[in-house]
C-alpha cells in the first residue's frame, strides 16, 4: 500500500508536473493543498480541478488571508520589518503559514510526507524545510524541483508526454510569487542588474505615463500599531490592504528594485511591487515618530533589522523570533493615531500626523509665544555635554592649524 504526501500546489508548471513526478518516483498518493494568501493570479476552483485532473487523490483549497494578516503581516508591520531596509517580506512571511497548513493537512489526511515546489537555490526551500522540521519533525520532505533538475523546456516536455494540462505556460519571462502583502518578480531580463525592469514586470502599479497628475490624499488610523481604518472607514485588515494596494498602486507607489543577499549566499536581483505595504510602513513609522521616545525608537530600529533577518531566513518558529515579537508587541502600546498622506507619482508624502499619545509638546517645541523651554538650562547642559571634547581639543589638538582642522579625518591626514 502506498502512502500519502501533501503537496503545496500553486497550479503552475512546477507543481503540476510534481503531482505526476512524485507518484512516479515515490509511489505516493498526492493530496494537493492550495492556500489563498490573497491577490491570487489564478482562479482557485480551476486550480483545484486541474490538480484532480492531473492525478491528485484529493485537492484542498484554504482561504488563509485573515490568519496571514493577523499573525504575520501586522506583526511584521509593527516590527518595521524591511529586509535590508527595502523588501517588505511578502513571500517570506507567507511561507511559515503555508508550512503550518501543510503540516495540519498531513495530520488530517494521514500523510507521511510533505512536498513543495521550491528550487535548491532560493530562500523558500529553507523557510519551508525549517518550519516543517519544527512543526512536524517526523514528516519526510520532498522537493521535486530541487531533485529532478529538469530545465524548463524538459519540464514542458515531461508535461506533454504525461498529458499534464498546462494553463499558462505562456512566454513567461519572469518567476513571480504574490500575495496580499506584495508581488515578487525575478529572473529573465532582471538577471542583468543593468537592465531596466521591463514594464511588463509590473502588474499592480500602473505605467508611469498613467500615474495621475492629481495627488490623492488619504488618512490611515492606527491602534497600537495596527491599521484599523482607511479614510475614516473601519475595516478588516484584508480589505484595508487590498484597497490600499489598488489606491497606491494606481499612483505608482511600491516599486522596489532590490539586489538582495539570499541566505544561501547568492546575490539576486528582485523587483517587488508592494503598494499597500510601502504606504503602511511609512505611515506606521510616522506614528512611531510621534509616540516613541528617542531611546525606544533607536532600540526598536535595531530589533527591526534583526526581526527582518529572522523572517527572511526562515526562522519564524524560533524562540528568538518569539522573543523579538513579544518586544515588538509591547513597543506598540502607544502607537495609536492618524496619518494624513498624499499618494502622488510614486511618492508617499506626509501631510500631517496626530495621536492621543503624542509626545510632541507644543510648549517645548515652539519658537513663538507660549514657550516653556528653559533656555538657561541649555547653557549648563552644553557645558557638561561638550566637556570631553573641549578637554580633548585642549590637549591633543593644541598645535593644529586651521587647515589641519579642516582636513581632520580625511585621507589627507588621519593621524593628527
Ligand atoms: N526574494 C524573495 C524572497 O526570498 C522572493 C522569492 C520568491 N520570488 C519569486 N520571484 N519567485 O523572499
């Protein structure tokens, strides 16, 4: 009797071929799992039928959008998680959730193995494998694409030979992964970093000539670091992100062209479209600007970089991520307020910000009437603050000429 495997199935060429290939190579019955993480480019009913047509014994489709938002996207937004300061991590955030569902289905369906369509060169294989190892250590992992080493043409040939119906093996020049939080596009002409990304790489952001000539002003309300309303309308996260993707995408916002460092040591060029994520990250930072103390903000920026690395590197189900997440959640207790901003030709421009927890203090900041800042105290403060530099100058810089002082620290003279 052959066992069963659950395969993460997208409906694309790789995973379609995998259904047949796994049966042939491992003699396992294939249950497919297609998760809806939002912004799908395929009709999931069609995807399901196709899986069965190819030979899956069962084809499951799960809508996980709300979980994705609640447990992955919002925490990452609160963390300020941008990999290498640029990539909002759409693909990386979805992987642990998909892995979690794969393991659930494996249990429900009595599977002994789990399969995914990742190659051996990317980050996604690491994210899946590490997450599955944690959640279901007894499950065998099969990664057909990593194992078979067929070229794309050979795969198409295999599909033809095995009567595998292919939906869209169009002249796809790119490899695309997308969900609610963004679109990741790589390969084809993007592999030469000097090539300008062709316009057809972009789908969520209009062509530059079509970006409206009028800016569009919107408001975003945050509660404890979570966006709860767009233009004053309270809505669930999935709707808010979906709406914002459309709104901001129309104005060309969210194009990111990133030469990134993969975990496996390769530099790769990836083009992202993440209109909603880019707007929300900016707006969220502006709420924190208003509500966080200087020290808290400095420290959180360090945590954000660590957190982003952990997500990127597939360590979602790790104790360190759990601890950082707890810090992030705590850091958001005052991050409540409203941002007013304009969307205009690829730019997110702040109009204004306000918060009931704002630390902005008019009577301290103003240069006008009502100033309560103690100017005399500044003199004493500077006297102490600058003490060590005065001391150093009087001893170590004594004989320096004005020109010496000008060139201090330059390659002309670094030793004075
Ligand atoms: N480079 C991104 C990451 O590692 C996206 C990977 C998937 N990209 C793709 N075009 N298939 O998270």
